[in-house]
C-alpha cells in the first residue's frame, strides 16, 4: 500500500521508478509464494474455485500496472 501511495504522490522520477519496482516485487510474490506454499487439497473448497483465481488475477494486474508505471516514468522524463 505504501508503494501505491508513493506512485500516486511522487513528483520525482526516481521515486516513481523505485515505487513501481517495489510494487512489481510485491506482485511477483503474490503469484509465487502461494504456489510454493500450496493451496487447499480439496477441489471442493472455496479457496480453489474462488480465492486462487482472484489471487492470480490480482497478482497479474499488479505486475502489469507496475511495469506500465515504470516504463511510463521514462517517457515522462523525455517530455520535460
């Protein structure tokens, strides 16, 4: 959450890039840590048909938005 606030409030390009990289690391951990730990063993539990797909979707969105913000920070530098 603090990285998101940093992205929104940053006026410095370096701060924006580091905040985006921090968010990228968080998004990657959202995707990889549950895979390493494992999920419920029963396919009938709500974690397998509800939580797992939403968790993967949120992880992918975090990664994509972080990469977009990171590369957009370079384009903003060129326009100034």
